[in-house]
């Protein structure tokens, strides 16, 4: 014979009536028997907390005011940190105030209110029970932020000298052998020259063969120096720093510099071949380097003073690079700086139109001309902390990749379709309104993207810690700090123009920027779906029996979604009982008989055992002041011509219905499988039942294998 719950219930009732002096059915005795069974089989002969409501949610209220239209959603976990289910969703008009009633998890008193625009951009700030929040609208773009575009054509840089381009790599016939000191003229030297010195106006000196002058006098003053093809010339750093003329190095030649300079050279080095330095290399006064070959500096490369410059059209490597004073830098080739690059040049120029890779990048200059027109690749920290005068702009027409980012002053101005990618954490510490600091996209046209894994605050109670301006998408893969508005002082981050913030896996829909040699890509695969919002669910789990030892709360399971504009979805999920049962909402039957709603027989146990069926949907409109965890939901169980109503239990009484909010991660709850005691599926349930203040998150972690969804 098949043992069913109906059979067990009939036996329980028969046992009761056999012992009673009255043949009439007495439901109060059945309730007493159920409470005894519950206390024994669920609580281990414990006692129910007198304040126990059997609801893992708490009804609360939040007031929201917004200067701009959008959708208000409330979360139990910050949506700026992770994709989490929302507790309520309500559209809001510009300058409207909403008084929201909702249900939050009992386990957490902090909520997060988000303002979400139609395109998915977001602002969020925290709130507690009966609290209020305010969102301000994007500010107008300051006119001072509309800077004109400066390119390398606007700044004069040295080019490869005509003499090197046109030189036929031969020594003039009138050149005199130099092995000593001369006043001026045309000379050539070789490795046998005892010493070489020119003065009184200098001249021109050719290096005929590979030579090492590190132990000899080699002072040419303002003379120009030419290396012949296939020649290697070795000098000390002190000898090079004494140069005041030009040095020309053809493609197959090499200049080797031993040691570190103690002062900068005024020489202009035109290199198509190779230059190596074993120590530091400094440019000073009118010094300069134009490179179309390969330069490798083992130590620090530095450009100083107002007229020194470095132009790299080839490959340049150094341990570190300091751009100081008013010096100028232009790269159209490949720069590889192993450790730090520091821009500390008031009224200086730094322009990258090739690939610039560095360990760290510190932009600490004041005003000047600073452009990244191709790829700036920073393996460590990119720090931006220039003068707070609204004029310190770092323009980006290419792309930037860095591991981490820090900004406290100055503006990083991105052009259309530019991607600034921070692989790790972007830290904001501006504390000044725009344009004194911030990240900005173009003023018109298309958008730029500033993207980071996490965007955090260096401080926690400052206005304008971050500013986003122009046509800019700010995208945080995992988290962005929550929005806080300080009355009379302003928000902790401000958006200007069309700037928008996306977080926790969301991306601006339709934005796909392909990677290139000059920029990282963004959301390159158009087939990757946009991450959708997850709604919270509130579960109502019923027992339909009287006395029972398998208190599994799966005889009927329904759930109600977080309301959107006052309307929720209600779903019939499971029917573990085998009695004729109906779900009533406000005393109105919603699904008809539950087994029939699944198109199955009364004897079938659905979604609790072996029969899997799709959930059955309906909708319910919430009244003002209602929340999804406290609706009037009951079940009516019909048997032998009578019907019994199972509804929310009294406080402190043994429940035949429990109300469980879904998990904070996905909004779901998993009910026990057939004949699995609730404490087997959720070991901390009994502790919560006996003390409502403890183990309030018991429903978050079910035992695998004994729950269904």
C-alpha cells in the first residue's frame, strides 16, 4: 500500500478521536498535537521564541528624493559592489519624492538605494530603516573645461638632422688626423689617437674605427662628432656630459657610455644606430636626443630645463624616466621604462604617439602640454595629482592601461572611443569640484570609457572625491563606492554633462570598442549578453498536515517577487502534498487546484521528488503600505467534504507556514525535498526558531542534496 501524507493525517485524526470522549473533530487538539510534534522533531524538545514571527524579513520604510528621473531600486547588498537582487523597484520623476514600504532581510539593517537611468547607469547610497536619501542631477559642464586640442604640430620638436640623412658615410679628403689638441677644423680619430681635444670654436670630428677613449682625454667642446658605419665608440659619462655639439650615429654604429652622469649634457644626439649607457643619462640646457634606432639606459633617463628634449622614433629603454623643468618629450616609437616615469615639468611637454610602457606613471606637473595619442601601458600605478587650478589636463586621444590608478588633482581628458582601463583599483581623492580634478570624456560626439575592477574612495566623508564629466561611461567590473549627498556641501562624487556610471558587471548597451595598437578594447564581443538585474523573491512554504514527523514545508511552496511599481509576480513552485489544495491571495483563488495547475494528478508530488514541472505564474497588485513578505497568502486544503485554511501562524506558535526571503546573492530559496525535516536541510533553523535574534541568515546555506529548486 502506498503511504501518503493523507493516510498519515487520517491515522492521526483517528488516533485522536479514539481517545476522545467526544466524537466531534476538535481542531484545537490537532494544533496541540502538531505543536508537540514540531517542538520534538524540529526543536529537539526546545521552546519556540515568544517573539518568533516565522518571517526572515523585516518590513521597513525608505524615503527617496531625486532631481532626475529614473528607476529607484532598493537592495540589501550594495549594487555598486556586486549584482544583488533588488527588494523593490519604482519609477521616479524628476524632483519627485517616494515613500517606499518594503521588506529587507532580518539579518541586515543596512539597505542601499539606487537611482538607475534607462541605459543602466547607476548611483547608489546606503540607508537604514525609516531613513531618507537624495540624488542630485548631473551638473552642467564648466566652460573652462572646453579646452582646445593640441597636437605635436602645435609644438616644435627636433627632427633627424639633414646632415645624417644625406651623409655618404665617408671622411672628407681634407680631414686631418687628430691625436692631441687642435683649435678647430675637420679631423678624424682612431683607437690609436693618444688624446683628442678641440677648442676655440670647435670643428668636425669623425671616428674612423672602433675606439675606446674611457682612459684618454676626449673633449671636443662645440665640435660635431660623426661615427662611421660599423664603428663602436666607447666614452665615459663625464666625457659625454661635456659635449656641446651634435653627435651623429648611423644605423650600423654604436655609442657606448660607461658610468652615470653627474650633470646633464648639452649635446644633441642623432641616433639611427645604437646607444647604450651603463648608468644615468641626463639632458640639460639645450641638450637633446633624436632616436630612430635603439637606445638602452641602464639607469635613470632625465630631461631638464626649458629647452632640452627627447624625441624617440625608434626603441628606447631605460630603468626610469624623469621629465622635469620645461623640457619636451615626443614618442612615436616604443618606450620601455622598467620602473617609474615621472612628469614633473611646469609648462613642459609630454606627447606619446607610439607605445609607452612603464612600471609606474606619476603625473605631478602643473600646466603644460601633455597628450597620450596612442597607447600608455602602466604595469603598476598611474598617479595623477597636478595643480588644482582647472588647467592641469592630461589629454588622451589613444588609450591607457594601468594596474591601479590614483587621482587627487588635475583632469584626465579622454577623446571619443578612448578606453582608459584600470585592471585593479581606481582610488579617488579629489575633494574639489570639476574641473579642478576628475575624469572627463569629450564635450560632444561619441563617448569614452573609464573602466576599473573597483573604484574606491581614499577618504570616506568628503564632497567631490570623484568627478566624472562629458560624454563618459564609468564602468566598475565589481564595485564602485556608494553615492552620498552631503546637504549644503555636495555629493561625494559628481557627474557633469552626460557622464554615467555602470557597475557590478553592467555595461552600457551597444558599446563595443575594438582593441588596437593604440588602445585596449572594451566589451569587444557584441554577442556577450548584458547582465540583467535580479529581483528578490519572498517564499511562502506550507505544511498541510496536522501531527507529522516530516516537517518539510514543501506541501505547497509559492513565492512573490519584489514589486515593480506596486505589482509582483506570484509563482506556484511546488506541491509536496497529495491533497486537494488551493492558494488564496486576499481570499481569492489564484491558480485553481495546485496539482491541476501543474497538469498533474493529486497523487503526484511536484518539484519535491521525481516530478519536475515548470513554475506557474500569476500577478498580484500590492496595496499602499504592503510589502512582498507580508501578503495575505493562505492555502485551503479540502478533504472528505471539508476544508481547512492554513495561514500565517501567530507569533510564538508552531508554524504551518514560514516566510523566507531569498538569498542575498541570487534572490532564491531552496525548499526541503520530500520527507526531509527542515532542520536537516537547514541545520541552524532550530536555533533561529528558539531565538529570533540569532542565526537570522539560516536560509542562506542549505545542505546540498536535500533541497529542491
